[in-house]
């Protein structure tokens, strides 16, 4: 009868428009019947990727689920396995509490979207929102109800491979994208929506030397102003869960940092969801020097960490820690309640099988409309860095030599963390290019070179998606022969998928040696060269900028990348992407980012000579090779008549900044208009410029449009070391333009009078 009561509660509880009081009442009744072991079991998250089909019922996970000692499972995407595990949890455990099923859905599911860094270069939050919704729709069709996305870590050091998973270097843009992704994934928690998991909280993108899992140390002023805003934006958007990061914050691992979790996340920002560790991070606290496993479990729980991913630290230790008085019953109950609330919000108590639909699971993946969305979105993310003499778009005529190790490989098109992809369904660049030109032109493809000269180095980055090594001399001869017979050379070069992403830090971001050697040979032929630069991070393209006629940064564009690249290369679509990370001239400039603080001895941006006793290098300019916000088009845009409708702003007022943008070229195209501010007289030093607005607009050839931005006191506000708002009276520099470079910006002055 007791089990029947709980099951009836599942049926009558609806989550589509649940009231907090209903949820509280339901969870309270359920928890009053739970044993200590069952409460601790809800905090236990374990991997299920190794479950063998047909043996789910006899797996260790099944036994834990039947005993009520499992809260969730990660890394299972087989809907039948998910169904079987959920049946065990609901029908065989004492109270029938359903399971969460989590999965890394970073940039799409089987329809793979561009990597998140590429998505950010579209500056198109509507497309980003739609892409997130598509990813959730496909994932939930397979029974997954919890996705580990978005990753919103600000990253300034491109040596860090996980820069590929975020939105770049700017907190304002990163905040807009975080909000768009959370809302796209979660929606109203309908049957096609999943629960989002914000990661990695916090500061993971600031790992020293760009080495993954490395330590982090910074002031709290910098945390609040440069790194925290995207996390807070995701919380304000209602994100249901948060994942802690591996790194230290103020000398304490994030997973056990009470100031970070209970203080900032919950108290200051009002986060009311649950917090899960990253994979095994409670165990890693031991290696950080925090004490033994039991002590670290106590630290994590009391800091506000609710669910333990894969270390079993809670299930191994919490009962004894409670007996010893090192944690309280309230600590355990609070964590358990948060996990149960997540399941309630997802509708799992109303229907544990609402995400398990056999018919939908077979028809929801890689559908034509999803492919169209992915293809169009990918084209928006490519950044045209150089285009001498309007070499691009190419005409569909003559002979095109497609050369490079990334030109005929389908698995390396999608990028890292595409764990549900099916490369056999996707096109290679060679296939797409031949389709695009049809019988109008001839395409010759040769690999031309290896990724690296050294086989061991290539092996390090060939994980999972290998490109076979070729005889270097023979491959080079074939490439030069193809180039000699061609009218134009298109080089498909850059990074392999596994050269960026988790555990893929690089100490040298130049084009790998074997590829650069061949590129130099091809440029020496005198034929026009288009470089398609595949990358999961900002890379160094100084030599390439000096010698290639055209450079298109194509990142990793997802399952439809090959066709999307051809759309842009041949002019069916006009490139519109703009950089969200500064591209350095050389390794010694790293980290380089546009919104830096000034020094007491600054050197003017773009200065071409060395100044003794000023903050500059002897051997290279200070500025980036390509600045934040930069991107060319097949057309040209003119900015004019920038003005403010008032030069004074009051405490409750608003000032409109306006600029007229004209398409002065021959192609209809999109432009991304950017607004920046600078506070030259602040209580705490402010960056030389800060993005505070952007608009993506479409203009036909010859068309002009007035673009307005609202300037409010909130846009001028920043944080002190405790997270309090500061708004300084006085003059602010307001800037508008096509990118963050000083020479591209128009200026106006605004006086905040605070009355």
C-alpha cells in the first residue's frame, strides 16, 4: 500500500506548471519516508557507459537502483538501457524514486552544431538558443533528461583546450550566450526539454599556463567583474543545476569551497537548484592537499555540493561522518531535497518515462530541418580574416586544388565533445566541394602532408579520430603537382578535433610543422592560396596572414560543416562571423585580450615602434594580430552619424546611442555592430574598453539602417571585492564600431550625474 501511495502521487503530480508549495509538500512527504541510506543514495551519480545490452538487469547499477542507492546515471544514450534502468528504479526500489540520466550534450547530439567557441562568433543569440533547443530535443528523444551544458567559463589563454567549449573572452557576450543556452535547453521543462547544467563553477578557464586541471589564483575584484558574470546570468535565467570545477579558488578546491557555493552562488545570486561535482572531483580534493577522502566528503557537503559524480565519497563516508558529528542530518537532507526537486521539475515524479518514447527515439535524430539549421548556423560562425583582391568567393570554374590533411576526413569536421555523432552520415570537405561545383569546375584532392612531422606528437592528438600518416616526400610531390595544374589552391589545414577540448592543452599554437612546411611550398608556387583554418581555439596565423591571399577561420563546424564551408567559399552565403577571442601574433603575447587594464606606462594601441620604459615588447607590437570583434565580409560597411540623444545620464534615466550603418558593397550581408564603454576615473581601475551591447543586422547592398543602443546606469556599473555594485559619477567614453580596435571605433562622451 505504501508503494502504491507513492506511485499514485507520481501520477497526480504535474510539473508543467507546478507551484512551489505543491513541490515542497510532495518532497517533504517523500523524504519523511526515506531512510538515511536512501537519502545518501540520491546523492550518488555513477557512469553507465559500460553497461552491456541485455545485461542491464544484472549490472551493479541495477542493484544500486533496486536498493534505492542511486540518484542518477551518466553517459548512457541507449534508450533501451535507460528504460530498463528507470523501470528498476521505479518498480523495484522501496519508494520508486526515478533516476536522472545525464549526458555531455555540448554542441548538439547526432545533429552536431559548431563548437561553442564558433557559435559565439556568430553573435547570434537567437540561433544559439535554437541550437540548444535542438540539442535538447534530440537528447531527450533518447531518454536523456539532464545535459552538461552550457559551459560558460571565460578563457583568456588559448593554450587551454577547453576554450573550445565556451564563448570566448568577454563577460558581457558570454552572459548573453549563457542565458540563450539555458533557455533553449530547459524551455518550460516540457517533454522535449532537458535540465541544463551550468559549468564549470568557477574560474576553470583561468588555469595557469593554459594547462588543463591546473591551479587558479586571482583577486575577487577580477572574479566578480571578468569571470563571474556568465555564471550569474545562467543562474538568473533559471538554470536547474550547476557543476563545480576541478581547480582551486582562493586556495580551496571549488567543490569544497563554501564561500563560492553557499556564499556567492546560493546567497548572493539566489541559485535554488542542485550542485554536482565534476567527474571524481571529491577524490581530487585529496590530491589538492585537503585531507583524506572522508574529510573531503564532509567539506564538499557542508560547502553546498549536493551530488557526487563518480567518486563514491558520499556513499562511502556520509553515514559514518553523521555518526561522528562531522556532518549533520540537515546537511544530508538539504542535498537530498535539492536532487529530488530537480526530478520533480523535470516531471519524473508525474511520469518517470516521459522522456522514453520508442517511436520518437527512432525518428527524432538528424532530421532534414535539423540539418538545415545546423548548416545555416555553421555558415554564420566562420570568420573571414583576410581576402586580398576579393579572392573569395571563388568562382565555380577552372581547376581547384584542395590540399591538406583535413580535406577528406569526415570525423574531424565536428569538433571535440561530439559524443553522439555519427561521422558516417556526414560529408567530407572534398565530397561537399565536388557537389558544390558539379560539372562547372574540377576539384583535385591530395592530402599533401601529415599533421605533424613527428609521429609521436601526431599520435598524442589522434585520439579516437585518427588521420593515417603518409610518406611525407611522396605526399608533398603529389600536392605540388596538383597545385601546378590548378587555378587556385584551397588548403584544409589546422587542428585535428582532439587537439582542442578537455585534456588537450597546447604549448605551441602555430600551424603544426608538417602543415606549415607544405603551406610555404604552396604559397611559393605563385598560385592564389585560400587557407581554411580548422581550429578549436585561437591559433597563431602571423606567417599565414603575410603570405596567403585569403584566410577563412572555419573552426569545427559540426555535422554540416563541409557544405556550410562550401556555401561561404563559393558565395552562396556571405561570411559574417566576428572573433570572440583575440588572435595573438606570437606565443609570447599570451594571454592577450581586448578588455585589459591599463598600466601606469601604457603604449598606444597599434604602436609600430618600441618605446623605452613603457609597457611594450622589444620585438613585437602589443596588439593582437586580429582583435576581438574582428571579421571581414564580401561586402563593405560604413559607420556614420554616431551620436547620443543626451550627453547626461541620471540615476533612473536612459540615453540612446545611435549610429547609421550603410552596406556600401555589392552583396546583401549581415553586420555585427558593437558598443563599448570606458570609465577613465573609477574607484577601482576599469578595462580600457568593455563590450556593453551588440546588434546583428541584415542589410541589402546599398541599404542603410540606424542602430540604437540604450545606455542605462546598469551598463556603467561594476563590482567591488564583495560583489557590491559600484557606479561612479563622471564622464564615460562611449564607442561604436565593427570591432574592438581603436582605429575602428567612433567616440562620444557621456556624463553620469547620478541624480
